[in-house]
C-alpha cells in the first residue's frame, strides 16, 4: 500500500518537477536589451562623458543658476557625439533601472573607466566633450 502511494505521488510530482525546472531555465536566460535601447558599453561611454562634463562644469566658478542653463547644452553635445538622442538615453536608463543586475554591471564598468581616467591611463581623448 505504501509503495503504491509513493508511486502515485511520483507520477504527479514528475511532470510538475519538469515544469519547474523548465520555468527556472527560461527565467535564467541572458536576455539582450530590446531594439531601441543602448547597449551596456554604449551606456558606460555616455555616462562617463556626462560625469566628466559635470565635473568640469563644477570646477568652473560659475553661479549655480548659470550652470543649470549650461548643463542641457553640454548634455546635448554629449548625446550628439555619441549618436544618441535624449529620449533614447532616457528610455535606456528606464530599461536598465528595471534590470538592476545590468545596471550594476554598467556602473561597475563606469567606475572602473573613471578610475582609469583619473590615473591617467591612455584613453580616447578625441571623444571627450570640450566646453566652448
């Protein structure tokens, strides 16, 4: 009787177990960002240039209200040089904020890139935004 009950239980558990395993495997796949979203390396580059430009603006002795008027112009130049629009960057940020592991990767790479920049390691200076 006990063997019959165990056999009955395994018959019902077996399909359920496979269903759980398949669901877990499908949820663990490395999904790529949808079209119309910047890739992780592109996000790192744009964010790096944004942070460096904000730092440069902070070093200029300009009143805060003037800096807030200058910042959109600088951001526009960064987006233009990167070949992205403001709306594309915002949509990409929203996507990555909804995917925290990817956002963590982006910011880890960004911190590494900024650290190398600060140490004076060789980098592509032609992409840096110049404030005119």
